[in-house]
C-alpha cells in the first residue's frame, strides 16, 4: 500500500477513531490525544499494512493497545507519586508548630485517665503506646504474652469508657 493510499484510508476512518477513543476516555481532549498517538504509531508502522490488512481494524487495535499501555503507565505513576508524597513521621515534627499549652493539657488528661486505670493495665498499655512489642512487654513484666495482650485490651476499654464519660460532660 502506498503512502497516499494509506493516508486516504486513515482519513476515511478518522471520525470513527475519535468516537471510539471517546468511549475509552470519556473526555474529548483525551480522545483527541489518543487518536493522535494512534495515528503517529500507525504512520510509524505503515510499512506493515498491506492490501490484505483491514486498516480500520488495524487502527482500532493500535488505539486499544495504546490506551491500555497509557492506563497502566498512569496507574504506576500515581502509585509512585503517592509513595513519594508521603512524609515520614520523623520529618513532620520539624515543619509543625507546637502549642505547648495545648499539649500539656492533653498530656495531663491522658495522665489522669491512665492513673484511673489499675496499674496492672496501665503499665503494659503505656509500654505498648511507647512502641514496645507485646513480647518485649511480656519479658519486661515477667508475664505471659496472652496476659499482656489482655491487659492492654482492658486498658483500651477503660480509656474508651472514660472518653465517653468525658464527652457527655
């Protein structure tokens, strides 16, 4: 197929390419971009198209593959951007301004709530809150692992109960 024949064949299918691209993208500008990408690829590989090739089907296959490839590329890019935009907790403290009065009030309330809990529950909970693992807490307090988990669970329940009472005031 000569270049002129190929160009005429592509021109006859242009409207159907745009409408088909719009079904993929649901946006006219994106559809036009997809058609343009399709035509660039078709022109680049026009030598593969001969008289037996159904040009319309060939163009639609190129368009579908281009859309799928772009979609996968965008999904990978978005997931990469999300991971790169996440700020580690260690860096958050540098950019945040602290309100010492508010922090001290909150800590005082937390201390009061923990003091109202039996010490058998509050100590494992505090250790867990500080970042210790269950097994480390069990080793430190010479308690079975299941008991430590139970104590922490009871401490949470007690704190939730106190929080509900605080909210109803």
